[in-house]
């Protein structure tokens, strides 16, 4: 039990996202390889007389500070008033799990403060991505997001993340998906011998939401084209339901240089180099 807790909330990146079916209740079945970046938000929590949420940081504009925020909802599950400061560095509704990762970080922070190691009931209601965000390591996510299996020994990936500043509603993207029954990833993942081998393998996989997301927000195609044109870019793809896209590189130095060039060419975009693990 501690009087104050601060937890990093990393960006979640879907390296692959295969939509393999749809249940009768409307939920889509997914098959996704998920990793986490060394860029993200920060959640600080301390006991208080009443619940409060303060949102700061470069991406704070428009983020709710009341009980509609997943961070507030996550904290409320512990039934103990706390003062929360959320430092937003990730764009919202961007396909990189910012809200879910923030909620997971809040749950971990409250666990430290209360000394309660068992998560409270209601965590599943926070959203399908919260479970994998609690794991905070490379994982296979399937079902509707409730089946999460860690993927050990994943080679590190170096990336440039880019978002053009448009929000793409996830329901809109799924609704526009023409084909709901798509081929899953291979049942058994290979044991990749290094970063290059992993990138080559990823090139044969997909994000089935990329096309409908581009239909909803054509600027995503511009982001993918700009990423593809970066020196040293090996693979480009959209993450989640968009609009954040990524390019993969052989080295972190290559990603850093490419990110600086992209940010200079597109000053209105959110651009960040990252290592994904």
C-alpha cells in the first residue's frame, strides 16, 4: 500500500488485425498480434476526499474530466475516492488503445494504493482492449478481445507512428467492413530470428479494417503513403481501427531520423518514433 502511484500507459499497436467472424450479438471476432510502444500517457493517483480527474499534456484538448472517461470509471471500481492526473501524450480515438491503456494504468495504480491485488468486478465492462493493456507485453488477442495469450521472445521492432489528427469511430469502420469472415493468422507463430525476419512475416499478414477506415477517412491513405516514402521503411500498416498508422524499420536510429523528417513535412500530424515490444 502506497500513498501515491504513477503508472505509464503505453500505446498499444496492432501489428496485425484479422477479422475472422461476427457473433449473433454483433460483436466481431478478431485475431491480432499486439505490441506496446515506449511512448504513451501517464496516470498519477493519490487518495482524496472526493473523486477528481485532471487532464494535462499536449493531447489533453477535448478529453473528458468526468465519469464518462474510462480512467474515472476504472478508478470508481475500487470504491475509494482518489485524485487522478492524466497526462495525455497519445491522440484520442486513434487506434492505439489510449483510453484502454489509461484505464489499465489506473487499475494498476489503484491496486498499488489500496494494496488490493485482485482486480474488482466490472473490469470487463471497461472494454475489450483493457485486458491486453493490463498485460503490457506482446500478445495474441482473439475472440472479441477477451482471449489474451502472451508472445514471449518477440524481437523488438522500431517504428514511426503517425496520426493525421482525425478521429475514426470504431463502429463506423466495422459497419463498413464488406467481408466479416476472413482468414486468421497461422495457428502457430514462428520463432523469428531477429527483427528482419519478424517484419518479413508481418508483410504476409493484414489489418482487415484498413480499407473501410480509409473509406471513412481518406487521409489515412495519405499517411500510409507518406510513411511508405520514408527512407528505410520496411513495412507500413494501420493500427486498430485507425487513424494511427506505423512504418517499421530495421533500427531505432533509422526510425528516429525518419520520424524527424516526417514531422517536418507534416507539422499538423502527431508523429512519434517508438520501439515496440
